[in-house]
C-alpha cells in the first residue's frame, strides 16, 4: 500500500503542475480581443478536485474506515466532487470568445466553435452580465467577473442602428 500511495502522489503532482501551467498559458490572440471565463473557475475547480482526491486517497488509511458500505459511499461522493472540479477547470480552459473586426467566434464547453456577425447580434447589458442575442435566441451570457467582459458589448453598440434598419 505504501508504494501505491507514493505512485498516486507522483501522478497527482504531475497532473497538478500540468493544470497550473495550462492556466497560465499565453494566448496567441491579444488580451483585448479575447474573453475568457473568470480565473476563479480554474482555481476553484483545481482546489475542489485536489481536495476530493486527497480525501479519497487518504480515507482508506484512516483507522475508522472499517465499514465497507460507508467507504464506498464516501469514495463515490468525493469522486463526483473530483469530476465537478475537473469540469470547472476544463470549462475555464476551453471556453472563450475571440473578437475580430466584423465577427466574433465563440467556443463552447465541448470545443465547438461558432462564428457570428456583429451586425446580426444584439446585446442586453445588465448589472452583472451581458446577454448576446442572435435573432430572438440568447447565444451567449458573459459574466462581469470575466476579464474584458464589456469588450463584446462595445463592439456591438455601433451596429445597433444597422440591425434595427434590417428588421
């Protein structure tokens, strides 16, 4: 058991360092033309996943872990916690909006990229977020915690008169 714990610790350290490097990766697009999720998604997800992994791996070593059904339920709950934490990290890494001169592209949680024209979109600015509509469908919501969150709304504003004339 001692060797297994040592190898698990090494693997977790490698994964943790890789995720930290991934969070600080420089983007090829300049920062004023890129909207990302808040850094809170990355660090929060990393802390949740690391805490769940630590409890899952240390739980069987505790002297009170004699009840098998209880251990299975604890491991199951903390495994779900690890998956939620990794989902937050993945969401931070993959999700982004790139702003170009006449269009913006949106990459969702699954990595699928969609491109929209500024002229065909409208925005509704609320106190804590911006909702972007394509026609009557809300395609994107950007929170005020995101860096550069207001940039997309600024790009849409000059085209509002053109959009209203086209309808």
